[in-house]
C-alpha cells in the first residue's frame, strides 16, 4: 500500500481521498480550511455527493483517512502527493494555477528539509505547458534539488456520479517523463478495471480539455439541431436518437483524428444547404455555421505551411478528397493545388485512384473547371514525383501504400499530421500573411468552399 497526501479536500480531492482509502491506501487529506478538516475527521464529507459521506465515514473510522492542515506532517508521512486544488478562471478566461503553485512551494520546502524521495502528481486541470514551464522549475527550486518527479493524472469525475465514475473511468491516464513515477501512480488504481495509459504530460493535460470541449460541443450541436428541427416541423429528440444509433460513423472514433480538411460531394454541399436554410429563417445559431469556416481555415493553414517552406517545386501524393476514391469534387487537395498553381508553383501529382480517362459527369466537370491541365500534372509512378519535388506534400492516406520514407530524401509536409502540430492562426494573421485562397475559376455545379469564393 502507498501512503498518499491529497492536497485539497474539495470536490475532486474528497472523492479521490475517500476512494483511495476504500481501496486500502492510507490517506492524509491536506486542507487549509479548518472547518473542512474538522468535518472530514468527524466522518462527514464537506461537499454533497451521493454516497460520499458514508464512504468518508467508513474510511475515517477504519483509520485510513485523516484530514490535517499540517503540510510538514502530511509530506513526511507520505510517498506521493496528489494535488487537487481548484484552478478557476482568470478575468481574461485563462486558467489560474495560483493554488497549485502555493501547494508546490509548501511541498518543496518540506522536501528540502527532509531529503526524502517523493512523487508529486497534479490532478487539478491545467493547460499543457504550465506544468512543464512553470510548475516543475518552481518545485525543484523550492525543494533545492531536481530529482522530484512531477506528473499529472487527469480526473474524469462528474458531479452526481463521482464515485461511480472513479470506479468506472474511460481509462486511467498518467502523464510522466519517466516510467518509474508513472508506474507508482498507476499502482494507486490497481483495483480499477480500466485501461491504464502512460503518455507525456502535455498530452495528458490536453486530453482533459479535449474531452470537456467535446462534451460541450455535443450539447451545443444537439441543441442547434433541435432548433433546426423545430423550425422544420421535425422531432429533434427523435432525430438525435436516430443519429446516436449509428455507432459506425456517428458515435464512434470515425472522423475523430486530426488530419486535412474535409471535402467530397456530400459534406460541403449538405452543410451549405443547411446554412442557407438557417439564414433564410433567421435562426440564431453559432456552432453549425462555424463548421465550413473552420474547415476553410484549416486549408489556409496548409497553404501557409507550403508557402513558409520556401520550396517552389512540389510533389503531391493524393488528389481525391480521400484515399480509395476518384471523387475530386470539392477535394481540399484540388483547391490547394489550384491555388498553388496560380501562384507559380511547379507541381507533380500521384494518385493511383484518379484515372482521367474514367472520370465522368460532375466529377469530370469539376476537375475541368478547377484543374483543366490536370493531365500534365498527373504521373503514373510515384518515383516521378520523388524525382521532381523538393517538397513532398502528403495529402491523403494514399501515402500509406507507398515506400516514400526510403525512396524520397527531400523535405516532407504531411498534411494529415503536421497541421495537427501547428497552432491555428487567426483570420487576420492569415490575411496579413497573404494566405487567403482565391479560386481561379467558378464552378456552378459544385461551388468552391464559401471562404474561397468571396
């Protein structure tokens, strides 16, 4: 068993302390509020959560949970500290780490005197970078030595079901720079039947924000679909019930990986139709109308990366809107190539799925309008692209079937992954950088994405 000091007996801290005690770990709950200390030591939870007071009482009576305001006693009497103090919003919306910083300084001061081996875990929610750039140096300075491990361990507890969520998390996530402290933290949760994951501290921190943003996005999306449904005379609840029954594409990992912009014959067209209806009926919605502009901004970021590379001779792998199809309609790669050609770039393209002799109908009309000289750009062998290009642009998963890693020795821009590593630029910055995309031709059959036609 590991003796743990839990700093902060608010919502997350009290639930965590009680559950760790229940699972057999001796727990010292550290709290500056004397009323909370007294309340916990009398067997009462300082916050309301179903089943928590009973659980706290059981652990106090069993001697596995003791609250204190004595930091020195708590640190010297434990092997691991879990920091669960609040991280409220600043006036500008940023996250405040002041409470965490105060705790770290107190812990560091004790460790400077005691010299003991110790692991500190931030369970509070903080943006990536704060732990690495601010908290770690602060802890090491306070402790007077650099060997104190500082990790993070995001929690996924909901008010009203916190104990159940503790026992049945989607996974147990630890962010750490070394295996030993990470394993020490995972051992705290050995009785929990969930996947145990170790990653770096920045990724672990952002997972919590990504989850909460996704939850908020789902609420906002369902509400806006409900507004559209009411306007159209449809049943919004039934619409979303049926949407949620699709576990193949809707409620699934499908589409939930960073990559390049979306395109094709369905998504842009259907979104435009929905947006036109929203405009015509003056529905005051914010999320749905933001989808196409967000997609267009992603494409502009790709153009910016190409421009900033300094290369003028490009090889593009993939042209259709996704691998496994020859559909070029509203493919972001077609728009990207069209724009770059208009700016004087020399380009060769390889996409084994796109055979010009087999293009028909609207697909053919689209490419004839946007890339009328496509035949001169396409090659049948990827080696021709490698020989031509000073920059290889990977646009779709066609690249996965090629041995470009060993056959191409120049610079590579992977739009499926490199965009995910690039911080989004504001529209104004993109405009100032000269990265606004303008189409070189109009297409009445499949109009270009709205931001590129203005």
